């Protein structure tokens, strides 16, 4: 197998690592492309373990990128949320699917670049500590400590007692119905008291500049946001980031909002809205008959 074929064999894995590290499709693709350039320069056909080499290269590139991008994200207008992606994951790999969710990726933002890398490599991609240590140029002991610290941060932020997928869909349907009819009480019935809403407009779409806390404030914010929904809006269910998402389309079939939800004890505890048009490029358009 020639070096190009070997690289293409591992390309999906490299994108999976890069996207979970960076949270953006374009940046992940750039890291994969740079990994290919380095693979070619390193005479890839002579490397004993291509998977380990390529995983190490893309991981280090992402760590360096995150360190440089930290200031840019701090200056981002409003909350920064990961970009939607339609990546498929094996049905029997729960960790891989969960690691795509917007809530999970947002939790990863609380980790340092090196914590994020070792946590993902160990918990999601099942690399051994010895391999991870070589990839990030650290000791095994240090990697274990980093993973332990990251686990604690991630577990603390995860919602508990999530309803089944069918129950989640029913809750969101009630949410949509209440939005369409302007039913404030109906919204309050599906929102947890401690619900938090994040909306990412990036200064290019109408959105809240700060997270919104509490059922009353979130409900009124959502109803106010509806005033900016275009005429002929069409809602559709799509599987994005490994979970069911609600995509709102304009009459011309172009998406203008992607919504994800966190659930706890039968209610919506977290609401994530991606309105920045630059982050909707990977969302498929709606076929117009």
C-alpha cells in the first residue's frame, strides 16, 4: 500500500481527533491537511506504525493551534460554541458518539489543550498511556494525572438522569409547539428551573452576548428570539454531532439556526443555539420541492 493510501486509511480517525480537539470543521480539516504534508515529508512508507505517527502529529498540531487560538476565542463576540458536524460514529461505540455532543465539547473547553488531548486519546480513542505519553511528549505518570484531573472536570459538568431519546424528542416537540404559539406557560413546563441558554451569533446574527440563566429569563428570551425567525421557517430533525438536533430552515432551504438540548429529570436543562452563519456550512440544506 502506497503512502497516500495509508494516509487516506487513517484520515477519518485524524479528522475525528482534530474536530474534538478544536470544535470547528474547517480548522480540523486544516490540521488533517498539515498532517498529510508532514507525512509526505517524513517518507511515510518507511514509518513502522503509521496510525501512531499520524495521531501524534495531528494531536500536537491541535495542541499548538489551541494555545494560539485561545486569545481569539476570548475575544469572540458572545458565547463560543462548537460547530455542527454530521460525522457518523459506530453504533457500538458510545464514548465516540457522546464525545461529539455539543454539551460534551463545551465541557472540553474547560480543559487546557494538553488535558483535552490526553483525555480524548485515552477516554474516547482508547490509546494506552504509553502511546499517549509518546504522542504528547510527556511521562506516563503525568498523562495519568492529566486524565484524572480532566475526568473530574468533565464528570462534574455532565447532566444526570437524562430521559430516553423518545422522551427527549417529545419534550422538544412541546418546546417547539410552545414557541410557535407564543405559549409562555408551555415553555416553562418543559424548562428546568436552573436551565441555561447559550446562543452563538458571533456578531453576525442576533443572539445573546452572555449565557441566560433561569426558566423565566430563558423562556422570555426564546419568545423574543422568535421575532427574528424568517417567514416560512421550516423545522427539521437532523442527526448532528451524534445526537438529534433541531434545525431551523429558511423558506429557500438554507439553515439559519441549529438547536441542541441537555435534559435532566424530564426537562430541558441546557439550550444551545448556533446562529453564526459561518458555523452552519456543514449543515445540509433542505431539499425544496
